[in-house]
C-alpha cells in the first residue's frame, strides 16, 4: 500500500521545487561563472548532507566526521592527478570506493558505541583523517593541492563546461535524494528506522541492528566520496580544511536546518547555508555575528527545519485568523 | 510426557553479593501455560531476561526446542521462535500498528538486505501482519500510529507482534500490567485462545488471571523456586500462603 501519488508529491513539494529552480537557474540570470560555481558547491554539499541525513534522520546515527568521507573522495582525485591519471572512469569509482572503505573500517568500530560516544568516536576518526591528509607532503600538506585539470571522461574534457558540470551535479543530487528515499522505504530502511526508534524492539523480533547500520554507514560514506570527487573538480583545489571537523559540523547543521525528518531537507539546508554565507559575507565583514543568531533562531522557531516551515506557517496563519478556519471547515 | 519446549536447569545469577536467581530449574511443555508468581523483588523479570537472552546467567543451562541456547544472544533466540513481551510496553511509536507487526513478519520472511522496493507495498507481509492484528482484536486500528493507541491497545499490539513472529514459545512479562478491568478481560480471552498454539511462560501479578489461565504455577521467592504445581496445589500450599499470597487472594 504505497501512498497516493499526489500525497507523495505534496510531501516532497519543497525539495522538488528547489531542484527545479536549480535546473532553471542558469537560464534565469544565474548562468555566469560565479553563480554557477556557487550553486555547484551548494549542490555538492547538499549531496553529502543528504547522505548524512540518511544516517542522522534515518538510522539515528549522528556522525560528526562525515566530512572525512568527502575529503577522502577529493584526495583520491588529487592523488590520481599527481600520478598523471585523470580519467573519470578510474578516478570516480576509486574515490567512491576509498570513502566507502574508510566508512567500513571506521564504522565497524564506531557502531559498537552509541549516543554521545558515537559522536565522539566519529569525530576522532575524522580528525585522524584530517591529520593524515595534512601530512601528505607530496600532495601539498597543509597548503593543499591545485589540480592540473578537471577529471576527463573517456579522454574528453566535458566537465570543463560549467553548464555541463551544473547539470551533472544536479542529476547526481536528485539521484542521491531519490535513492535515499527508496532506501528508507525499503525492507532495509524499515529495519534502520525501527532500530533508531526502539533498538530493543528490533532485537526482540530478531534483528541485530549492527549489520544494517554498518551497510547504511558505508553507503553514506560512498556518497560522501562521490561528493568529494565532485568538489575537487568544482574548486580545482583540495586542502585538509575539507576534512576539518568544522566542515563536518557544517554538514550536520545543513541537515538540522533543513529538517531531520526528510532527506529533502538536507538539500534545502545546504542551499540555504551556502547562499546565506555568501550573501552575508558580501554585505559586511563581521557577517558571522549575524549568521550565528540566524541559525539559533531557525532552530528555535523551525524545529522541523525548513521543510516543515510551510506547514508551520499555515498553522500559525490559521491560528491568527479564526474566520478562515471556519471557512475551511 | 512430551519433550519440554523450554528447560531451565540450575540457573543462577548474582548481582554482586545479591543473589537474584538461585538454582532455578523448570520446564514449559508445548501447549502449556506455565505461570511464575512471586512477591516484588523475587527475581521474576531477571529470570525473563535470562531466558530471552538480554542477561547471561552465571551458572546453569537454558535449552529451547532441544537446543542449548545459553550462549545465544537475544535476537538469535528470537529467530529460533522465542518471542518476548516487555513489562514496560515496547513498540515502535513512529510506525503504524500494522508496520510494527509487519516488521516481525519481515524478520522471518527472507532477507531484509533489500534496498529499493517499497516495503509498505509488500502484500505478503501486510496480510500476515493483519491476521496477527485480527487475532488480538486490533484489526480496526491497523493503520493508526502506534503512539496514538491506548495503553491497553499497545499491550495488545505487543502480543500481536509476538504472534507475528510465529514463535514456539511466548515469554510474557506482566502482559496485564496497567490494563483496566475491561482490557484485562479481553487480554485474558486472547491468551486463552493462544494457549493451544504456543507454550507460554507467564509472569503476572494479577492472581485471578493466573489462576484462570495457568496449567502449572511456579512460586519464586528470593530468586528460588519454592514450589511448582497445579493451580489447586498452589492455592493450598502452606508455604506459598505465608511467603506470598494474601488470604483474600485465595478466597
């Protein structure tokens, strides 16, 4: 018994509109290099945020080390670049596999803990990855590494076109979002959701949550790796800052700002934060003084995140005008 | 006498200097309701924990369906057909009643490492889940959120989940706790209807219910089984009277 089509559409309306707006943006005056690279960054971070949302909202696993998977994806691109290999059919699968392998090893250990301990241990692994990349002197160490060229696909340099890159990111973002949604609605996702809400109940019917959580953790890591490989291409520069724990915190904030209950929230959260950061930093020097309080207010007044905002606004509006409520009834 | 479904032999458990289970041996036969009664702090719930696998005994063995399960974890015992209900209701509040039960059906029907097909549309899982809900009389609230059910309905839902596991033994930890008189009547009716299909180990405070349902009763005092017998034997047992039962419960 799947939900009727119009209901599904309504539930995901905000995320769908956002994706459509992103598709239309290049033709509505946001087609210059600056705007496109900004949007690409938002979409790539959005991808990583959606994969984190799968862990946080879906499986109840609050990771504070998700940026490490992104960094590993990016550094894989860089390592191949340094070796003179820039073929996407090699580089991208390798980036995804490297991040997934990292998630498998660290997840196998981290997932034996829960709650605050899980947060701390994912943070610790993230810091280990951060310091490891800082010590790669052949890849620039602390200073980072500038790519010679963007990744090629079968020898052609299609990623050099900003418009192509824009739609590649958009397509992959949509794919990750839809795939994540299907995942949560599947048998596998049901076990994850049950174990999040009541692990004792999952055990009592015969499900040990650990292997399910580990597979989810590896999948999220793989998406993080993909996002990292794209990010390396978007900025053509990679530094350890990409793996810093503040970056992990930022991803977590995108998820929370957008709304933990829905994967689409992470897309909205990523877009909102990237655009807000950009516009505020143009307006004033001390933009962080405004940015911080804005985030605090959003958490206070939008507990369901941006995806929950329309419903909340409508409820507030109805409360304010009882006449309208009568008319509706 | 048929082979016992569950057999505890010399089960002992200490928490530091406190002995909570002391040399407990008992059996549950197929199709039998074996009740465990005892005053508060007698170690009834601790015993249930050891049988279900959430606590390891210090000594002794637990055999279930002819297999030594003493070292098996909780979820493995569940898969063997040992279904447990909890003293404090344990359901998935964010799921509908149907989904709570379908989760249990899913656990014994094929792999759950399936990633794309919407599970809510799996007719086979839903049909079995609905049947279990109908058995406990919750068919009409199948699509309601589990969190919105009344206390008694949640207790019934937990029974439905246990039934949906297609178990061989039900391990019920105070299934009537907190239920009103009407709900108690209904739950007793449900348990009576289930007795032919499963062995049931019942821990319950409600004496009327225990006397109405049990085939055999074991009395647990300070972690030790002081006597096991039929309802009439227990009613008349002098040690039980002094140790546990108030005179009015026997009237």
